[in-house]
C-alpha cells in the first residue's frame, strides 16, 4: 500500500534527522542555550505523536503482545466491572475486557483508514495528475466532476455509498475513501500545474524529453511531496469518519471490535460505566491528533 | 519618547561632522551552525550631502551593514559590537521603539524591490501620508497637500490621480518613485538606498538615479548607496567602500578607487564589470573566421500574437522581426522588459508557434515542426535559462541532470553516457566531485555551469542564452562569459544572446538586434550600432549604461 510505504519512509527520514541533530548537540555542548535549542529541535510534541502512532500500529499488527484477553468472548459475571488491576480499563456489558477490545479494534480501524486513504490517494491523485497534465477539455471535465463530488456533504456521500455496497468495515472504508478523492485530485492537480510551469520541466522538454518521461522523471517526484503530507492528514480524518460510520452502525457488525462501534455500544451504559465510551473516544482523539501533527511535519520538511 | 538628541535638519552647510559614522561594526546571524559573524570591523563615514557607495557581491555583507544602521536586521541578526553614530549620537544600542523616532525623519530607506515594498491594498496617497502621520506632521488636510506635492516632486505625472491609485496600477519605475517620495517626505539627513534600481530596466534606472541625485542636491541629504554595480557607484558616488566577505577591502574617493585601486579584489571587480572594464578583445579574433556565408539561424518577419482577456483582444508581442546569424558567431537580442526578446527566443527554440513569419535553424524550418520531428530538432538548439535556481530539478543529482538529455534520443550505452558526462563537466570547468551533489549544494555560478553542461551534452549547433548571466555576480558573470567564449572557439557554437545589458552585449556579441515593444528598432554589427545608433531609443539605451561618467578615470583605457 503506497500510503503505508510513504509513511514508513518518512518515519525513517525523521529518525535520521533526530539522530543527526542530537549528535550535533553532543559534539559541542558549550552553553545551556545550545541544549535548549537541541531540545526544541527534537520537538517533544512530534516525538509523542510518532510514539502514539507506533503504539497504535503495533496494536494493529500484534494485538496478542499487549493483551491476553479475547476481544469477542466475554466472561459471565464480570459484566461492567470498573477499571482494576485485572481489567485495566474495565469490562463491558458482556464481560469483555475493554482494553482488549480497543487493542484488537486498532487493526480494524487502522486498516480501514489505510484502505480509505489508499483509495483516495490512488484514484484522486491519478485524476489530478491526468487533469493537470492533459489540460484543456479533459482537465475541465475532470475538475467539474470533482466539484460535483465536493458539493455533496461527505458524510451523506459515504452513507449513500455504504448503503449501495452493503454494510461492513471494508465497504465503509471504501466509502470514506471515495469521498476524499475530490480533495486529493484538487491538490495533485494544483501541484502538477505548478511543477509543469517550472523552468526545469520546460528544459526537460527542450532537451528532447517525451511527455511520459518528463512526467515520470520530474513532474511526479516534485509534486507528490505535498500529496503524501496530505495523505497523512487524511489518515486521521479517515479514522474519525470510519468511527463515525461505525458509531452509526454502518461499519463493522457488532461482535467485531471497532473504535466507533465501541463508543456506540458504551453509550447505553454511560451513567453506570463511563469508561466504555470515554476511553475509546480518547484513543480516537489521540490517534487523529498524532496523525495531524505528523502530517504537519511532513509538509514542513518539504519546504 | 522624543529623541534625546537634536539631529540637525539636513542643510546645505558642509560641516565636517559626518551624518553617519560607523566604527568597527560587527554583525552576526544565528543559524543552524551556531552564531556566524558576517560583518567584521566595518568603519565608514558619510558627510552631509555626500553619496557613499557600499559595493560588493552577494554575501559581501553590504545589505546587512545597511540594515544594521537603521536597526532593521533580520530576527536572527545581532549587532555585536561597534558604534553607529548619527550626527554624533551612538544609536547602535537603541531599542526599536526609540529607533522609530528617527526612522523616516532622520534616516530613511529606499528598499530594493518596488513590487513587494508597497502595500497592495492601500492607495499610494495613503502610504505616503502614513510616514507624515506617524511623525505628526500637521492636519489631515495639510498632509494631503504635502502628499500631492511630494508625488509631483518625484516626477510622477498627474499626482492627484496617482494618490488615488493602488500599487498594481503603477509600473515598476513609478513605484520606485513612490518609495522615494516616502523616503524624502521628512527631509531626512540620511537616505539609505538598498539596490534602489536593481529590479528596473536600464533607462528607468538612469532616471531614478538622476532623481535621487537631484533631490540630494536640493535637500542636502546624504546617501548611503548599496549596490552590486560598480558602474552605478562610479557614476553616482563621491566615495566608494568595497566590501568582500564582510570586510572592507578598500575605501576612498571614487576617483582614487577607480583610478588606482589598491586591493587585488577591487582590481578584479573593475576588470570584471562589463560597463567599466575595457571593451574586450574577445570578438576581435573572431571576425577572421566568419568568412563563409553560412547562416545558422535565419528569422524572417517573425510575428507573435497572444490573445488576452478572453479571445477578442490580441496582444502583439513580437512584430515583424528579422535577422540572420552566421555560424560560429554571437547575435544579441537587446531590449527592456516587455520588448519581446524572450518571446522571440522561445519561438526560435520551438516552444511556441509563430503567428506568422519563418524561422530556420541549421537549415530546418522550425515553424512547421510538430511531434516527433520537433523532438528530434531539439538536438540542434538548446536554451539556457536566466535563473539557474529554477532551471535545475532540485531532486536530481548533477549527474542525472547532465545525463538526462542523452536518454531522450538514440540509446547510448551506460559507460558511454558516463564518459560523456564526465567530459562535458570538465569542459564547463566543474570538478567531478559535484556529480553526486544536488543543485542546492552548488553556488549560482556553478549551477549555471551545470545548465550549460546540460545544454551542451547533445552537441547542439546553436545555444540560446536567455539572460543567462544576468542573475550572477560580476566576477562570476565574467567567468561564465569567458567560458562561453572558450566553448564557442572550441566547438564552433552559434550563440543567440538575449540580454537587457548592453555592456555585456558589447563584450561578447558580433551582431545585435535592438527590440522595443516587439519591434526591431535597430540592428547590425555591434560596433556599428554602438558607434552610430540607428534610432533614438538605441542612443538612450547606450547612454543609460552606468559607469560612463567618469570614464576618464578608468585604469584600463
């Protein structure tokens, strides 16, 4: 999946930066001011964001490392227990461990988000690149289509698509992805148009480059940076939207742990068991904020 | 807070107290590498009514010095030590608030870029009035009257109308006049002019410099003129300070500095400045070779129209231009911005179809080329762009950049390509170690060499140089010009040299076409055009070349 790859790549790059700046700090510690500067350059907020993301990804990949409880099978007589040493986040109405459900839910929510971003990234960027490089009538036709897509409220659009495709986590993810095609297309098109107008692209044509070569060698690499940063931003948004669909009951069917569904299920017990809605809600918020912070730093790296 | 000192309003009395005295100034910037000092031990004086020119290349610290005087250093800049005395009072340690009391009234600034220095959403009148309001110069009505007076004084026609207009409605030269009006509004003792004309055409530059001169005489204001152009300094300054790497290389009265330069660097600058240095002998050697009547480029009655504002209106960018260029010679197309010189070049390279007329390059009719034929044709003619920062893909290495044209045509084995790239890099005088770097790690001059290498790697017949040396410092410019000459001798290249700079054109061209508003107003052999200009406009262009006033002082003639 392209989105995942890109994020992995930028994770490496970011780490390299951090290593570089901290070793530079070690080389000459002459004053307190330099220490402070090194600290600021590491950016604790960004570190925290990467940490949160890493934990969530690990949850999704290896849930068994973090909990031994089953996310779907409850234990009778242990219903609606408050957080304790045994069940860190308490249990739900069926006696299932909430932490286990959140950890196992990460896989569903995250893979859903990746599918959604993947759909938007691939289809949207392709449309944008075609529009930006073809110009003229093709550009006009594609971009007016995109305008139509943008004019429909996103939640309404994704609900309609889920209803068309049928309920389920994958369909919800696809629905969310389709609604983000328009934004990706717009961004990709504007970047392609910007890069196309640059002297080095003209020079590439001027030295006998064919259209596809120039597109591949210059236009794509130079316009995709912002698109990738935007994809990271969309990841947070996709988690949120998929949770919304789950909450409304259009996502994963009930026994499956999914963050939106967890919040929806806990809603009925909010007076007796506040943790059932609050904790999954906090997890969603933290994950989305982290994705946003990371995307921001990717955008800055480009500049 | 009122100024604690009394700074004499500028008067014509030539007392010996300097208006500005900088002593042992040191300025540095905080950056990724820690604190870096960029101005070292700079000392200079500006006496009343005097023009002192601060001359240097980019990175010499000239602008930093000027900014330190008026307290406008960038946020990470710091004035480390030294004194800045304005009429005897040290203002070096003053807070920004305290400096506000003298900015505009005692010292003012004419900034470099007239397009970004005016607020686009406020009228010209408002912006001139602002400085008067800040320093409380009378009632609204009085201020309005004064604004009109000032706009008239700086030579703007219809000042009442101008006061109501917005910056985008004015040309570059007019905007610079507005900025001058703001600078002189309170009759300051000192005006700092930071490259006031670098963004303007040469004829406009001359008029603006004349205006500054005239106002200086009238008001007795002293001027600290920051410029990279030694020609401008030679014409306008009483006193020249040459900076390099943040240190003063040499300073003294203009005549002395130009007539008998003491430092090696000044001598080099003088030799490299196209407007000051001797007329080169470069093209003298060439005339012997150009016997064969063999034309590399033939342009006949070229017309280029563009549609503007929908499809009704037509703008004629190039109107009936014709010239021929012999193989192995250099033809210059000269004109100011908007004269159609770049449009002409782009038509010749085949980036746009002419509306009418014929262009033949190396015997091929460019006007009828399409698709694959056009692509094949690109081997014969290559374009080098003005800005080497924009014409190289920031993501490619130098090797990839230079190699790329070779991939576009008949397949060449990998080793041969590498060999060719190495050879061409030697040719343009770049070390092989640059091959693995990316453009951002190179200087402007090195990048332009890369751009030339990329253009040459296909062995073209004709090279079109679109203001290819305009963005470079004079010494780098001189190196690139020498390189171009050497390449022409060695490879028999034909150059089409697009430029606004007549001094450079005189140095390297054999023939020239002068364009104005898309029309060809003059043309022929360079010496003939310079000796007997065929039009009033050519005469005006030639007389606007800076550095001619004190021609007798030049050491090289």
